[in-house]
C-alpha cells in the first residue's frame, strides 16, 4: 500500500475511532500517547491478533467526510462479530450517542425524567373572588352635544361579580422561610374585580368588556334616546380603578401530589408587568397552615437554562394545569357562595400534566391585546412551540430534556385553522424581569422600573447576518451585526454614533454578547435600579477599517421607565 493511500486510511481511522472513543467514555487524559490502533485494541474494538495494516484495510478506504454514524455502527458489528439481532441500531444510538442523535421515540425515557424533575418545580394556582356590590350594565352613547356617555341599562339585573380562576407557576427562588413563584400577569390580574369598595364593576354591553370605576353620583343625568329615557354617566366624570386594586390579598397554591382544598398554600402578590405578562407571588413558610409543605424538601427551585441556547427543532416540555372544570351546580347562590363553589370545582379539576413538542421559532414579535386595557395592542417577544398549550398552562414552565427551565408559558393561537401554535416568554425576559420585581416591588409597590434602549434614547436594528452549521451542536447558528440608530441623549454624550455595531454589553460587571437586536433590551433588563453604569463595546467603521471602542454610560433614576 502506498503512503498516500495509507494516509487516507489513517484519516478515516482517526475519525471513526474518535467517535468510538466518545461513546466508550475515553478521555484525552487517559489515552494520551496511544495510537488509534492501540486504542482499538485497548477497548476491545479489534482483536490483538489483527495487524495495524489489516485493520486499516478493513476500513475500506472511505473518505472521512462521508463517514456516518451508520458506518460506525456497521463497523462496530463487523469487528465484534455481531449481527443486528445482537445489537440493533436503536440500541447502539441510545447507548453511545444519547445526546447527539435521538429520534422522538428514543427520547421517551429522557422526557420522562425531565418531566419528573419539572413537576417538583411547578405549582397549580387557583383562587376565587367576589364583590358585594352589583354589576352595572351600560351601553355606549352620546349627549346632544356629542359628549361620550355610558347609558345605564336599568332593565338588566345587576349581578355581583363572583368567579374562580386557575393557572400555573414555577418555583424560582426558595430559602428556609420564603419562596418566590413566577407566573403570568394575566393569571393573577382580575379585570372585573377591585379590592377597593369605592369602585364598582361595569359591564359594557357595546364592547362586551368589563371595567371597574367610580363616579360622582350627582353628575348622573337623564338622556332621551330614540327608544327611551336612560340614566347616563358622562365618561369624563368616571375614574377607573387603579391597576393595583385588581389583585387579591391571597392566592391558593397547590403542589404536585397535594392538589386538594385541604392542602392549599397561601401566596401573596409581589408585583409584575402586564406588558411582559410576568408576575411574582411570594409564599412565607409561616404564612398559612399548609405553607410548610412547599419547604419539606420534595419541591425545588427550577434549574435555569438560557433560552438563547435553544434552536429550532429542539425538544421541549410544557408542564402545567391544562384542565378546567365542566361547571358547577345551578343554584341560587350569593356572590360568596358562587365563588366558593366555583373554586371547589376548579380545585377538584387541578392536575399537573406535561406535553412535549419542539421549538418552532426561537424569537418572534407577537401582537396581543393588552391585559389591562381592552382594544389596546401590546407587542411581546416570544418563542413559538409546537407543544400543546391550553388555558390552565398559563404561567407554567417550559423545560428542556434535561428538566431545566427555558421559559414561562404565555398562551397559544386559539383558532381552528391552527394546531399546536403555543407561545412562551423566554428566560432572558422572564427571569431578569422577575429579579427586578423581587428587588423593587417586594411589599412596596406593584409596578417595576427598568432601563431600555428607548429610555436611554437609541434604537437598534439587525444588520448583516452570518449563518453557519455548528457540528458540535448539530444545528444552524445565525448571528447578526446589531447597529445603532436614532442615537440621542446620554448615549450621544458618551460618544455612541448612528451606525455603530454593538458587539457586547457589560452590565453589573459581566459582559454579554449581542448577536440579535433583541439581546440589547434583554441585557438592559439587568441594570440595577437607581444609578450605575453600563458599557457598550462597539465596532465602528472609520477611514476604511473597523475600530473597537468601549463606551461607558452612567445612568440614574431618570433613565428608568415604569413597566405597565
């Protein structure tokens, strides 16, 4: 055999045996100094009676770039005198390449283990609410001068507001006495309820929506319409109830295995952001008769994984409570009786389940109606998943196959034209915002303040992209050059110019890479409240070449914006 052919065989041999050495768990330290031929003998891949030349010739001279796992499997069978009946391809893959190549059926065991881990970090949330005052039914109208009014429909029977609701949450932080639960804002916010008795609930029949408000009763007037006389309330005289009044003093939490009324754990609202649909609840060990149950060692804080590490096609698991009660017995209930009966029905239907699917899109801008204001659009950055998402899943966790949390379930497209289109808030938003809520709102206020590109006075957009296939992760990676525009204010004073490329941002002493325009605001979410500094590490094209600069921006409380 000539030297050229031998070199080709040697290259192929190294490629195959490197793969074999991986699945045999051989480390570089253990095998330092051994040839590929010696490695094969040491690990029983070939017989010691086979010469090195015979082994090379047995590889049949395949080009290394064309060697597949199937080739390694066939070669393994050959040198060990095995057949496919002795060791199936599925067994070979599952045993030696579990993290690299697995079909959906082959990941069942891994998904089961991840789900069991996730169940220890996921909770059910269930509560009921009622108001002693009756609902006022109104319709849109105008005065003779064109002023907007609400016409009170006195033919409608006023029913006191009473109901129950359920969702899910994730244990985010926990020490010996206190735990924090992340959930969705819309899970704990009640639009047709107020805990302040000076406000009442109005049912707007024209729009089909509710609102809570108060008004000066002396301003009620009677208006003539085409059909009848109506009492009317000028809209200008109405004061809407503040957002802070739409939360309960206590929410019921239920852990896996103890999902019945007798094991209810009491949680209180800490704060949240309607725009980002993230809220935080707090459980004090001594805050309720059953609260110590959460701290008994069975339940755990979720392990956090960066959602930036995800890619399309990756298997994920949504864990939450997807069931809702079928209804309650039809009786002449008081408001409190109805609320209690509704909650009992919800609790009896509580169940934590899991659904698996794939990441369909790692990030997309979605437009939803505002949680707190009917008819107002709100834009959110979300991940799209194919895992089945249902109403009670809201606020629950999305986990990878290691059982690590990668996002908070938000909702789905509820349309018969679409199947399995669910949305999840990525950790880079959910976790960082939760940290700010805990730091700023805890017992002080319900709204949180953050720094954003808007509040600092600049915008970003994606420039040129770079996409490549990463052999190590077996997936495509796409990065962008993130370019500044419309730079004003303190960034301009710090020397940032339009067209600068942001390579990374240093905040709180740690540097984070910027590969997409949304990374910028995600990173800025971590800026500490009140005052401090961030550093933008940029690249600028000047005089025919790119130059690197680090620009430090000092900020203060005026640069924060309140998140609604």
